[in-house]
């Protein structure tokens, strides 16, 4: 019988295991897809539990070694569940160059066992994925940065260049490491009247997706809604939408629908809209009852 700790916390993936898929939006809007790196670059992923000063201090140490890692054909990314604007602000304040990836609902973290089994948050964990697409290293916590450089050096089979002290003001590296993916379309915020205009056009390609709980939906909803998927189930059920373009998300106040919209753009969706104010500020007809 597994212990309670084992039920809510799992061990990191063992070296040699295939890397799980990762397709996330970076804090600058770049769409990062792990398969793009296969056969070309190693990838060092750092899952951050929180964006606090101790984390920033460790991240700055890693960033100081980034050009050495890039010289070993290794791209570096941080991962956290905060939205892209918060990630971008924190990265700028911390003074680090490597991108941070938005992992809504910690779904990518779950794939690498870098999250809790129950709660949708990232745990501090470092994963190195080799050029062959297999996990080479996975360890809980934020380990010594020099050790990470040595690990990548061993994986690559050649020595890392010596440290540069002081670090250059504008670190150099392969420009492809800065923008390895395609830019996703940004989420557009609209109010309820603008949303109804999009949905009410003749032959409109837009669908309205309500991401609240069933209780909320049955209490009141728009008759224009065609799909009802709670936000935390969206990563498993988005295929039910039947389309990845022209989607309008709504919730009660606009927060959950914004997260849903961000998730869809992180997997390449376009023409995605978020209804600011949600059903609380919905100016159109409302209905109630079972769905």
C-alpha cells in the first residue's frame, strides 16, 4: 500500500526514459516545441515552484553559465505556471536572459513528474533532455550550477569552455536559441458585446466555450455557448472543440477563461478571444438549467 506522500508526490523520471511532449509559450510570446530541438540541441528545463528572490539568485547563477551551456549545444529554459506577463516581469527584474515558459495547469510539469499529483503547481526540479529525445538527468531541487555544466559536458562528450569573468553584458550565443519556435497569436480581450458580435456574424467560424464548473453553468449561461469544459480539464479535452482557431472563452469573471485562452495559444491556436468580465458582466441573454 503506497504511503500518502507517495500518492501526492512521485519520483522524477529515470534517465533513459523518453522525454514527454512539451509545447509552451515563452514569456516573450515565442512558441517553444521540444520536438524542434531533437537531433540538434540538448535542452535543460528548470521547473520553478515559486518566483521569489532565492529562486532569482539561483537563476542568475545559472544564467551566468548559459553561454557555456550553449557552447555545448544546450538550450536553457525555466518553466512556471505564472502567466507570460508575470514571467516576463520577473525575468526582467531578476536580470536573466534565458526564457521562461508558461505551463498552465502544470501539465508539462506533470509529464516530467515535476509537479504534485493533485495540485497544479511546479516543483523545483531540473531535467536535461538529450539530442536523442531521452531524459538524461532529472533531479528534484535546484542543484549546483557547475554540476549541471559538467553533466551537459559529459552528455555532449566534450569539455565546456572556461567560465568568463565577469560575464559579458550581452551574452553571445546561437541566435536560433533565442527564437526556436513560431510566434503564436496573442490572446485578444473583448467585452461581452464584442464577443456576441463575433459569434453572431453570418456564417461565423467562432465558437463560445464556457470553462466554468457545471454548477455555475447550470445556474446561468449564454445560449450561444457550444462547449462546456472546466478549465482544469481543457488540456485533456480540447480536441472536443473540433477546431484550434476562432475560439471565444468565457468564465465567471474572466480569469479562468484567460488561462484557457493562454493554454490554447501555447499549443498553436490562433484567433483566440477572452471575455473580460465573464458572465458577471455578460450583456446578452442568459439561460439556466441542465446542459
